[in-house]
């Protein structure tokens, strides 16, 4: 016999701890995958959530003689 509530609780706790161990860790790998916007002049990468304003700021700061669409052709509509 056996298998009372105490044993069930302990196994559930152990199972949950194993799940948490798997999810913990660094997000560096997923962040690298999200860096898919790239300046065509200097090849600097930006997160996929970067706005047009941030792209414009980059062009003004790093490439003042270049056009916004030369650096980021995906912004053409």
C-alpha cells in the first residue's frame, strides 16, 4: 500500500522543479535570432521590434550623408 497525499505532493513538486530547470537560462540565443534588421552600410543588426524612428536615428548619427532607404531598404512602402 502507500501512495498517500504526501508522496503525490512530493512527486508533483519534483516534476515541477524539473520543468523549471529546463526553462531557466540565458535568452542570448533567442535574442540573436531576433536581430534580423540590418543596416546595409555598416551591417549593424537591430531587434525585429525596432521602429522606423530608431532606424532614422541610426542613419542620422552614423551615416549623415546616406539616405534612410539606403541603410534600411525594408522601410520602403
